[in-house]
C-alpha cells in the first residue's frame, strides 16, 4: 500500500485462456450468464453517454483512468453506436439505487443503472475481468449478462488511525481497496486515547499536543511504559482540514461515504492531555504511549458544562468537513468509577434526576445526539450506548458479539453488526506461527465468509433494522501500510460477498476458486496478502456417548490432510485423513496440510484428548450457553479437550447466570472424582465461580451432594488463570452427575464493569 495509485481499481485479474475462467467477480453478482465470444477494447472503441448525460462523464473518466494505467489507452467520448461502451441512467425495477445491468456482446458493452453509483459498480465488475497491471495483451471482456444489486445497504470497513497514524495517501489507497469490492462506508476512527488526528481550528492543542506521543514502536503495545517528563513526543501526526476534504471527495467519487468517529465520553486521554480541564480530575497528564492506563484520565466530565461547549465547537467543524448523514460518537468502554467520586457529576445527576452513572452516560449521549440532530446529522455509537437508555435516533454498532444489536433492533433502532468474532481484522487469520504479531483472537477467511449478519433471533420486521456489517481494523499491532494490507487482504473480499451477494448464493468452494485469480492480481500489483490458513482445524465431535475427531483445512484446492496420533510430527507419508477419527483412549493428534507433495505452514496443528468416563456424554443445561460462546456444540464440556489459555474456542460461556449441568454416563459406573475447569480473565469480565457443587444420582431424579468446592483466587487477580474445581470422595455408584457453578454476582469494586453481571467460562467436566 506504499505505492502511489491514482485510481480505485487496485485488484484486477490477469488475462486467462478462456472467458469462463476470467469471470471471477467478487462479490458474486446476483445473476451472471457467460455467453460465447468477447468484446475487445482497443483504439477503435469509444465511450457513449446515452441521452447525453454529462453527469456520467466522471464514470467515463474512471474507466479511462484504469485503461490508461494498464494499457496506455484512453477512449474518446463519442455519440456513435459502433463498438461502444455505453452508460445509461434509466428507471429499472428491482435493482435499487446501487444495482446495475451489464450486457457484453462481441460488438458492444452496455451498462445501465438507476444512479451513478450503479454505473460505477458495474465498471468495477467489468474491470475484474481484465488485467491487473500494464500489459500488451488484448483487453478482451467475456460476453456476458449481469444483473446485480446489493443485499445490504451498509457495507463498511473501519480503520483506526489513532493508535498508529497512516498518511493521507495510505487512507486513499485503503478507500481504493474498499471501492474495488463494492464496500460503501469508510469508518474513520480519528480520535482515541493515544492520538487526536483531526485538525480542529478552534482548539489547536488537540493536534499540537494530542496528536503526538513518545515513540515506543519498538515495544509490544501492552508493555509500553508511560511517558516521562522530558521525553520528546516525536511519534504521531494528524490530518489537516484541507486533507480531510480531499479524502472525503476522493471517497465520494468511488461511492464511499466517510463516517468520522469522534470518541466520547471515554477514550479521550489525548484530548484531556491537550485540555486537562475537560476531565473530572482536571490535572495535567502526559500523552499515552500504548496500553498502560495507570493514573490517566481518559473520560470527559459530564458534570462540567465546558465539556459540552467544547464538543459542540468540535462537532460544528466536523459536520462542515463530513457531508454524510452519520457521525460516530464512540461511547464504548467508559470507566465510570471516576464519575461516582466527582462532585460535579453527582450534582449533574441530582439536577437531571439520574439514578446512576449509566443514566449519566445516556444523558451525555442524548445531549450530543440532540446537538447533531440540529445539524441534520444522526449518531452511531458502539453498543455500550444502550446502557442507561438509548438515544431516540441512535444507530447501534454491535461489537461485543451481536447481543447489543439484537436488543437495539428489537427496539426499532438501526443496527450495524461488527462482532469481534469474526469481523475484527486485527485478529490472527492464520498460524499464529509465522504470522505478524497480532492482538489475539483467530478470525480466518472461512469464518468471515461464513458470517451471517442477520441474527436468527430477529423477526423479519426487526431484521429490517440491521443495515449491514463492518470489519474493524484496530492498529495496536499494525504499524505499517504493508501490514495493514496483509491484515485486510483477502478477508475484506469475503466480507464484501457476505454483505453484497444473495445469502442463498454463498458457496465457500466457489468463492475460493474465484479468489485464486484475485491472488494473482495482488501479486502482480505487489500487494501484501495472506495466502491462506493452512493450519488444520481439529474439531472434537462428542455425541451419542462417543468421541470422534474431525480434521479440516480452509485450503480447498489440491490440498490433503495428513495426521499422527502418537505425538510425532506428521509428514507427507503419514496417514491421509479421510473421515472422522474414533477416539477411545487419551491421544495427541497432530495434523498438517499438504500441497504438491509439500507440508504447508510452519507448525503442525496439535490437540491433546484426555479420555475419562464422561467423554462423549450428553450435557443438559438449566441455563442455556450464551450463543457467542458455544465452543464446539452442546457437549463441549465432555469432548476431552482442555483449554490452554483464555484466547480459544473451547469455552462455554454464561453471562450473569450459574452453570447448572447434568450429564448421563449411560450406565452405572464407579465414580470417585469429578472436576470442572473454569477461567478467570479479569479484563474481559470473566471470573471464577464462587463455588462449585458436585452431585451424583443413580436414577436422574434423586441427587446427593458429594462435595462443594471453593477456590483461593482473589476476584482482583488480573493474571489470566485456569483453575480446576476438583471433588475427591469415597468411590460410589452413579449414572448421573450434576455440576452447579455459582457465578460471581457482579464485577467487583474498582473493575471497569463494577456492578455489572460477570461472565462464567468452563471448558470440561471430568469424571474419574
């Protein structure tokens, strides 16, 4: 992404031998019919604007800019009908404002739409059949008919430029990539604790102070020490208002709307560093260098009227720069503990009859919404803006899973889905061995492609409020333009197909086949991308009292899987996986993908399975597992797999509820030990249960307690901890086992979620 590119067409396809092979359009059109023949673009070709529509001249310039880049060819604008590429605006039913009809024959190309946006999207599809780079080859477009329009209206990509600043050229190139795949909204995260990136003329310290920090890019984000007096804040940058106007216009030419995010009331340490009187503490502070927040004020003071004057002034300048209907105001991860101690905040709560600090946050958001409404703008906020009551016209961006989005849609508020799993593109997409250091998580290309943004819980009427979906790119660990490219490509293409193409047409294998042509285009243009997740996924299948193991790889073309069960490293000569493996004893399975006689990836996937008396047995819960933490299905607590760390897929999660699980061993067995593995991960609101009670029964009706077990770990322990609650007792006969884990009632004092419901995570019930 360090190259200077003047047009939006970044990722096109090389010339192929057959027309059918060249039609590898992403996202998949609603309808595509490939026909015999091809249209050759050459010096005899002209562009015709039907009905003399001068407003389509920019579209012709788009196409010519691409043709000049790859072939040194500029087509004249003429009225003649012979060998033309014609653009027409008509009233066409059934394709909406962004759809188009494309008809290619050996003698003409005709592109029709209701709006200029549809014409540009049709050009994008046309270009995906042509070369990616400068070539002397014939520019041949396959004869075909396309009818196409988007499934969802909001198709977004986010970029955090606060934690790491990216130049205006890189931002434009990011927009180019989006536009190439018909993404239409750029969420520009301009403000956060570590940097204020937007020039505000009335408050120059926001950029002269708030846009700069001590350069510690040589250290891991979370381990960076705080700045010290005398250290020079040399790292950073900001966008002038002139640069912003240019970028907004550049995006608009490509059918991309820019949504700026101006964080409030939290994540504003950069603003408070510039203007300390905006915080409750009103004390000077040095800029944040990374993820260390000790003794840092990061929230505005909602009891201080000067805060609202400041923000209204800021937003007045923001509105003048961004003509789109939305302004994103953040609203996430506000540590409200300081508000409870602030006399001005308490006075505000009293004067406004607010019951708690959640309602104080809602007051803050509602006030900002009212001001922006006076400027004919609407707000978007992260799902925390639901706390204390939702502002009347607010759109909710649901990032903590989909729960907030579901709640908002049921309340008839518009929603944009951005759940961390699977559309946080700062998470690993392969490996992680051999991959660039990332913040954690694991969102593969396949998981992105399989995402469904419309939750099943919503009625058809409520589902209409889900406007679309967006991928988020946070940049704690993304420091270069090349790495930014790598984290986005090719996952953005998968999301593009999710939000544009009909749900019923999604096909992972077909997408993979089309993707290979785009990979070649990336390579020709020198773009950095992930070639694929070669790591084998090892999935336990615990059902009907048995344990089997399934092996799978995202790589679908020409790859085989080879495995071992004795702990040795698999090779091309190891057994090839054909069907799920039956597990009858404790084993260590290792597996690799093999292509063209070569083991792919740096390290074999590995999973240990511990067989005990409950393995494969059915588990029944009193309280259902949270839909976002279902691990490998209903019997994940009896699949023989122990979670090794907090970042993983083997946890069953419960929010604000006890775990009450009963399992049937299938027959009476002698039992002398039962245990339950649980997690404490303070930062993510996950706490160990206060106690676990183990009971047994021979008939499934009458249970007898064998032991209740506590633990010695403090609720304030912030180190990630996995603890086994273990009951050992005199051997007895039992067929049924019941385990009750009592959830901590609320996040403890001093925690960012103080008073809020906790999460309880468990990975395995073991019976010996």
